[in-house]
C-alpha cells in the first residue's frame, strides 16, 4: 500500500470533470473535494478545485485567499469573467489549483435567475478554458439543489455523491437522483453517477455497517470500497488552511482519502 502511494498513479486519457454534490449538509462534500484533490495532486495529477459554495470552505482548506475583493467564481458566473483570470495555485501542494468562492456567491442564486442560459454558465466557462492541462476538475457544491448546484451538474461529466453512514443517509437522495435525471434529459446528456463515497463511518456502531450495506446493495459497483472514518484530524485541518493530507498525512482520515483517490485513479471513469 505504501509503495503505491509513493509512486505516480495512472492519469486519465482526458480531463475528468467531477461534480461532488449532495443537497444534505454535513455529509463531507467539501472535505472530500479538498482531500481527494490533494491526494490526486500528490500522486502526479494536475487538479483544479472549483469552489461553488458561498461559504468558501474549500478555498479556506486549500489555503487560497477568498475575501470580497478577490476575483472569484462569482465573477465568472455573473460577470462573464474568464475562468483563467481567477484560478490560483494552492500554496501547500504542487499541481493543485483552485477557482475560489467569495461571499458574493451567496447572492448568485438570485442574480442567475435573470441571466441567459442560467443553468449552463459554468459549462460555458469550462468549455472556454483550457481544461486539457488538468487531469481532474472537482466541483464542490453548496448544500442545496439551487441554480449553483444545477450549474455544477451541467458543468460536470461525472457525479460523485458523498453519503454519510448515519440514520438519515438515504433520505433526500431520491430527490438528488431525480434532479440528475432531469439535468441529464434536458441539459447534460453526458452526466452520470460515477462514484459513491461513504463518509463519517464509525466502525463501533452496527448502524454504520448497516447503512454501508444498504448503499452498496442499492448502488452496486459505483460505491468505492474505501470508507472514510470519522476523524478529528480531518475536521481540524481546514482551520490551519490545509487539507488533512498535509496537516496529518499519517492519520486514519488522510490514509482513507488517499485510498479512495487511488481507487478513483486506478478505476478510471468506468463507463
């Protein structure tokens, strides 16, 4: 295992644009976006994280400035700024880049309503950008099914859904899948659920094992074998402007995210 982590992982034939979404809050969307991106970058891949959450937590965890004066994804969606003008390198990890979010994005849901082609503005920005220089683009979504998340679903080719191993895990997932089906039918035929990631797994409880079993029986092969355990280190890392991969590489959370990223890299886009 350690040998595999030390060398470069296989890189995809073309850029994989992966939206990370679940309208439930607190399931590990941002944590997964940041740590999977960091793991992939640390093993030779060129990775861009697009922060679509007005809270800007992914930008914080990557150590990227995102105060109100910083050009951000808001300017891309609302003001038609080029994506190339806002992307910055994450200071802690080579090969890792971020399109930051600022609090301005909080008003974007309302401002997008009157825009032409409001659902596909992120897709147009990505199409105009040289994504071929990246192996992965990971789009971190807010905890809602509003226009920002719809833009992410239209902008991505694959969907990764983090699901927490808790009692209400599958509640609301039907709504997300219905939204994905609508987007697929009307706005983005290429979109498909490529990956399910089980997060916040507590091995001490029977409930966690039961939820994991339910999710695997429901979704089958798209569920990664690796589960992400509950980890204090994972929670602490963003307060230091880091992913857990640099904050505490030997922690259970860091090792689990590394294994999950390895599965994604070695499995490729299986469709």
